[in-house]
């Protein structure tokens, strides 16, 4: 897009009452998303494949000595990064539209590069599949993350239980199977908390182990089921994925599979909130309504109408008046931490007080300051935010601090009076497939541009 044209389209800019010194600084030449609020939305939004599934599925393909085809792969920076990591391990990858072909027949190294793993936590989950396939693996610790410390000791302890020697040297996890034949050994593993990543790492590792593995207090997220389904399609013996006890009977090898990832429930929930906050009607498909139970229930409590039109399609109909609700994030099937920021954006315009309690990640409320910048009334103490509804948000320059926070700010911008400039777009690009195009197609007014001066 011609940036000169963009500036012309969106002038004149809305004024803001904030002092320059309070405003987020625009990084030179970094893209900025400019949103003109209050445009009514209507129409249909196509939902892409689930980011969190795809990343785990890509790690899972390392288990197959014949390669894999994965369908419904979204266009995301995280998918590109994961592809780069797999390619350094010797995987040959080709992509046509939403189909990813991965030739995993010849892995050339057991060692993943620090520069890439440190940028994306999910790549660490490949430790389990790499170790199971090769009998040894070296994986840099994932970098710290804006939303919390996110340790990996559950992954490490679980792999040790499966008969791996695991050492951490100079920030690199070095693991090898202790048995003479280089295979992991089935074991009973209890997870202190139902970590999604640890469940996935250990489930993958156990598919090629000798004997039976039982993972107790396992994560029950749909993405765990999707990964189990891929492994089963490759010949693994897995029972109970989606419950808190997963039983894996190890097999000697896994083969080719052609697999389609589930739709992204977090992306769908984000568009559901976009419809609600703009008091618009949007339909979306494909979705799995059962994966959205927590989001649908909260929207209905707020006063939003949600219709399930078909087994894979829902319509969200916004209303005139919304009442505040309390939200507490929990492991699935509780309310997802990945939807907390977007729902907080909606709560800012609900009548009354809503209490948002973040229990999964200790530092995942950084969007509070940015929403307040847009006129929201949110008080924060530790992991609890009290959101008092205001009649109207007002557009402002804001900084995205993590992936879901960036979506929340975009959503808030859609409903705000005047113009919102969202910065820190690399977060948004990690996890939302063509979000601007999808929003523009249903009537939103937003443009990405490059600016070289402060807002
Ligand atoms: C996954 C999702 C992320 C989502 C999160 C929770 C992917 C790629 N990412 O992240 O979008 O927000 O689940 O639904 O699927 N923990 C430990 N020790 C460990 C591992 C985790 O204490 O060894 C803690 C974490 O610090 C956190 C909690 O467990 O407090 C849940 O984290 P976890 O489920 O592991 O999240 P991820 O798998 O990293």
C-alpha cells in the first residue's frame, strides 16, 4: 500500500488530551496500526487454523520418519519462525497456501539454534519429539516472556521421569535417553499444574518410548487433543487426550500423516468480542462452538446474543446495553488467559464493575495502562483488575505489550471515539492471520503505516 495515500485517507486525525511525554514512543520506521473507531461492522469472518495447535503439530512432525502434511496453516510470523527452526534441524519444508509439507525423513542435527528458540517459547516444546526420535537433543531455554517467568521445570522433570538425563549448561537444555538403545522409557508422570506445553512435550516424547506412560493432571486444551490426533494419525497409541489423564503406549516408529488443524478458538473469540464492542453483527466459521463455551457464556452474561447457526458457524449480535461480569482465567475448560485482554477491552464499556483475575500468568495485565490511556477506568492490584464501565473510549496512541494485549487494543480502537494508533505490531503479527484484511472486509477502518516521529 502506498503510505502517502494512507495518510491522506485518514486525515484529519482525532485530537488527544494526553501530554506528549506520557505517550508511547514510536520506534523509527516501525509499523503503526491506525484505527478510526466507531465504524459499524457486519458480515462474515473466516477463521484460520489454530496458532497454538500448528506450532505443536509442527514440533510433532519430528516424530515421523516419513514426514507429514499439515493443512489449515495460518500465515503467521510464529509459523515462519518455527519453520526456520525445523529447517535448521534438517526438515525440508514447502508451503502452498495453507498446506505445509514437512519432510522429516532426514534430521541432520539434534541441536536447535539459540537465536530462534529464544524468540518463541513454543519451539522449546520440540525438545520432547527431538529427544524421542534421536535419543538426544539440545534445546536453548526459551527466552523470558513479557507475560511472566514461564519456567520449564515441568518439561524437564517429566523427561527425567521418562529416563532422560537432562542437564542445563550455559542456558542450553542437554538431554539424552539413558537406556542402551537410546529410547525413552514409559513412566507415570504427575504435573504439578496442567501446563499445556509440558503436556505436549511429554506426550510427544512418550509416543516413541518403550512401554506405557501415564500423564496425570494433564492439560485438557483442544490444542493438546489436536496434537494427540496428529500423533494417532501417525500411528501413536494415545488415549484420554482432552481429559486430565493421558495414557500413551509407546510404539517403535511413526509414519506419514495428512492432518488438518483445528480452527483458532482465540482468533474466533477475538472477533466475537470485536462484534460485541462495536455493537455489530458478525458471523464466523469454521469454529468449534464447544471450544468457545467459556467465551460464549461470558458474552451472554454481558448481554450479547450468540447464535450457533451450524456445527461450525456462530453469529454474534451486539446489543445496546451491557452489564459487567467477573472473569477469572483458568486452565481449559475454564476461561482462557489468551482471551482475558480482549474481554477486558469489552468490560471497559459495560455498566458496573467487573473484576478480572489473572491466575495463569503473573504479568499479563500490562494492557490495563494502555486501555486507561484510551479513557477506560481500570484499577489494578497485583493480578486483579477492577474495571468500571465508562460510556465511551477515546482513541489514543497505545503500545502493544504482548500478543493478546495487541488484539485487545485493536478491538478497543474499533469502538473508540476518534483515532487509535497501535504500536508494537510485531506482537500482533505473531498470532493473527491477516487481521487487518479480515476486519476491513467487515467494515472496519484501519490502516498500517510507517511513521518516523512521535505520535
Ligand atoms: C500455552 C499457550 C499460551 C497459553 C498458555 C496457557 C502455546 C504455544 N501457548 O503456553 O498461548 O496462554 O498455554 O493456556 O500453546 N508452568 C510452570 N512450569 C513449567 C511450565 C509451565 O510453572 O514447566 C506454569 C507457567 O508459568 C504458567 C502455567 O504453568 O503459569 C501455564 O503455562 P503453560 O500451560 O505451560 O503455558 P504454555 O504452554 O507456555
